[in-house]
C-alpha cells in the first residue's frame, strides 16, 4: 500500500515550543537509532539560531507514522522573519498552530494565523506547555477562538480541533484528564483533519520554488512542492518566471527528499512530495520548474513589502582591513544580491554612492542577523542608522508603516512605558491585568518610533518587560519623533586609549572604550552628559616628574565602559553616525571623521 502524504507547517509566536515539538515527534517516530546522539532543538542548525535560541530559517523535515508520510516545515516565530512563513505556506495543506497555555495568543500568533487563514488552510490548534504552573488552558482556548473570529475565519476554519500538549515532556492528549503517554493523539488529529495534497500525477511535471539554498557539492538547490506529474534525475526541464516567459532550460542533476533531519538523494519524485532539486543555476524563488511542454507558471503568494532600510557601505575608517579580508564594494555587492535571491523579504539596490547599497527588510533584527552573518564571513562594513521605508498614497502623500505593539510590564513601570511610547506617537488600544501583577498593553505605533526603543524599554522595566510587535499596515505620516537627547564624545586623534586620559574624560559622560583600545579621529568613544557633541583627547598620558607624589594617585579606577551589541549599536547611532562592523569589533563613528568636514556638512 502506498504511503499517504500530509504536508503541514508548524506556526506559532516566538518561544512557544515549535522546534522542541518537532524534536520530540522525530524521536518518537523512530527516525533515530536508540544509541544515536542527537542535539536538542536539532532543527535550529544555524550557528546564530543556536546562540539566540530562535528559528531564523524555515526548514523541512519528514517522519513516518502508521503508513502516513508527514512532511513538516518548521517556521520562524519572530515578526522580522515573516517572509519565511509566507513562502512556505504555499507548500502545505494545513498548519499546526501552537499557543502557549500561559501567554495565550501573541502578536506573532495573529500574524502567522492571518497568513494561514488567507490561504484557506485549516489549522489544528495545539495548546502547549499545559504542564506549567501558571497554565490557563481554558481561557487561552477562548482567546484563540476570539482571535479566529476577529480574523474572519470561515465556518470550516472555526471548527478547529484542539489538542493539549507538553512538547518538553513529549505528550499530547485530546482532553486534559486523559492519560499522558506520547504524541500519538496529535498525529491522529493531523492525519484526520489535514487533507492530502490536491495534486494530479497524470499531468506534466511542475513545481513552484519556495526556498533557495547553496551546497558546496551540487551548487544551487531549490525546494518546493511537486504540484503535478513526476520528475526523475536527468530529466530536461524549463524554468518559468513568475510573470511568464522562460528564464532558462536545463537538466535535473540531483533530487533530494527530507528524511528526519537528513537530506536523502532520490531518483524520482511525484506530485505531493516536497523535494529539493539541483542543477538549475538560474532558477530562483517564485519561479516554476516544469516539463518542457508547460508554458504557464504557477501562482506565487506576494510577500509583504519591507519596512526598515539601512545603508551598507565600504568600511573607510583608518582601521579598515586589519581584521577582515572581504572589503571591496564588489564583494559586498555580490553577497547582498545573493542574500536578496535567497531571502525574498530583503531588497537590495545600489545607492547614489557606488560604494554603498540600500538594504531593506522587515525589521532591525532581520537586518542585524544579516550583518552578523556577514561579519562572521570576514566582511568589514559601515552601516547607517535604520530608517523606515515610506510609500505614497493615491494623492502622493507619504504613508508610513505602523506596528501593532504588545508589552507585558510590572505594574510599577506602566506609567513610564505609556509616557515613553506616547512621545513616540504610540496610540494605546487596550490595557488589562494578567497574572503575577503584570499589565498587558497594546499600542499602534509608527515603526520608526520603535527604532532604538528596546534598550530603553528594558532599562525602564528593570529587564522584566516583554515586548512583541507585528506589522499592522500603513497610515499617514504622524510627524517628527524626537531622537537621542545626549551628544557623543569623539576622539580627536588616532592611537591607543590611555587610562589616565579616560579617567579625566569620564566626568564628561559615559565611556564606550577600554584603555588600550585602538582609536581614530572621529570615532565615538562615549556619550556626553550634555546635548552637544564634544571632541576629546583620549591619548594624553600623565606628565611624569622625578618628584614623588605624597598621595596614592597612581592607581586609576575607571567605571566599566558600556559595550554595545550589534542591534544596540544600530539603534543608538544618529543620522550623522555609522556603525563600523568588523569580524572582531563593533565601533561607533561619525560619517565625516574630520571635524571641519562635519561642520561643513551641517551648514
């Protein structure tokens, strides 16, 4: 008997347990030997995913259960990587919506569910982490139903099945009182309620490219769902552009299927399979790969436009080239355009200055991940302050992206948070008390109002606040928003920072550098306590004499300097400043290093 196929995606807000659930499903389905060593969160294979504990790239896996073949796609839970979610929903016939039994539906839950409902997919709802002490499964189920109604789900979609689970403990049940053994109840619901792929094996082969990757051995690899026909290794195929017309013709050099976390070579695939094809160097995301007799491309889902942009330019500081080996605009250009091919939610275009590129995406985190990846690959870059991407309405007036923001804060900090977000043009929609003396507040706020706010929010809430956002839409430009209030301390010379000089400068504000750090003219070494910028000499040593001092003035004690992560640095800088990114360092600097050039630019 032929195995029956079910193609599904697991969608959820960040940290609600998607990747852990897939781990346990793979283990319980017997995809690994009893003595096989398998890492936790095995689907998060990227180094940055492991470090940050988040899913960045969607990934395919599969498992066998009772003669059913389940193709499962793990999707990111963070709003900045929404483009990954939108693409893969075209490959699946149903989704498993995972919701934390304590937190309930969150902003990204709403975002991913909206995309699934728009494509007519019927979700299976899993209320996860019901073993937590603060779990409130009944209330969360009501909140999920209300969210379905608010998103105008169809009657069929509103009749969703519910499973209660603990992905960490490895069990699922139909009712909370049932025996808690394994994830069999979840698999039963999946095969019952998610339809088999609606495909036709008799028609000519066609497949929509959903994701793109590179392999050192086989070159460019293209992943997608085979919507009709069959394909074999060495078959001649053509690549159709999304708008129509032939992009290229070629041969399928390799075919791969997903088995557990492995990519397995296969000789043949048929309609309904999710596969990976190699041998077509010109094909890209949203293209249709098909038999030579097919002339009509498959329809691809349009991806929401980017909302945040930055300028990536060549590092022209005096310290350029000391750490990285990829320095030229040609290398940066090739890498950025390669990224825009793989990641459809990132747009790249050349700036007026030929050594710079305008890179736009969904948020600071998404672009920060790209910059971090590039610096680990040996690139040196200068990055501008993030700015929002405006669009024009029918009358030519500017519209700006608006985010739906949800914050959970302790009661003592509510007033401060509301005041700060009000100054950033935030409009409060709702406020309610939740467990543990916390208050949940929802706002609509311009995307530019959130640039640089996360660090301030964590400071104002003593690190206890939780902030989540998702794209809401566009609205008329809401006017100016105040920026950073303090000026900066800039070095007036090049050399290594001296402890004695920093000790004298420290009374002017907060330092960003250690003694011995390499400095250059125009580099930002601290924050001024006053609004204006100030040039300082951090290289000046103590004058030595042969007269012995009576006091113990030789032991200099400096306050530890403030160190920035990449995202913190990008949100801190002003319009006339840059972040210098190298494989080993993150430095802040002025766009114009010479003070005379800065004065001329201001005029």
